[in-house]
C-alpha cells in the first residue's frame, strides 16, 4: 500500500506524505525530507515533524476500526518529544491507539529516521468522527 494523503494542499505540495500501512491497530506514514525542510541549524524544522506526528495520531486513532476509511481523527491535544535532530532523508511515522473509548482515543506515535532510530514521539487524545458521505 502506498497512498498519498492530500488533506492540506499547501503541505501536500511541499511535503508529500504517504500511507504505507493501515489496519490491525497500526498506521504508518512516510515522507522524505529535503534541504528545503531544514532550519538554520541544518535539521528539519520541528513544526514539520509535529505536523507529521499529528497526521500519525489522527490516522492511528481508528487504525483498529473495522472500516477505517469511514472515519477521520481530529487531534484534541498532543505532546511532542524531540529526541534527535532529523536531517534530509526518508522518515516513517508509526502510530496506533493505546486506549480510550469509541469516539475519543488515546494514541501514541513515533517517528523513525531512515536508519530506524526513533527521533521523535507524540502522544495525544483524538476525537474520531464519521466521514460525511
């Protein structure tokens, strides 16, 4: 599976994000950071990392649903932990629910660099909403 997320056109043009796995309680995204994503310190801007983790939390909130495409997630609160600087290259965001009820879920996400090192984590509360027809 490799499906582009097109939820925010500005972000999609500058940082295409792809769903590479979805289901059985697991949601995985990937993107590739380039030189235009770096800040003056030479690492990916934290806002871009937080945006990717937010997408992971939202999708991960209903990754265990029988019909995941019927829902979408809206992040209510999110805590991000930056563990290491991220340079240019491919990254993966892995996320899934860690608790909660039918409509409000606790979700955990982690961002891995192309070497497989965890470079950032996020936890949050996500409200699950049915997609309009």
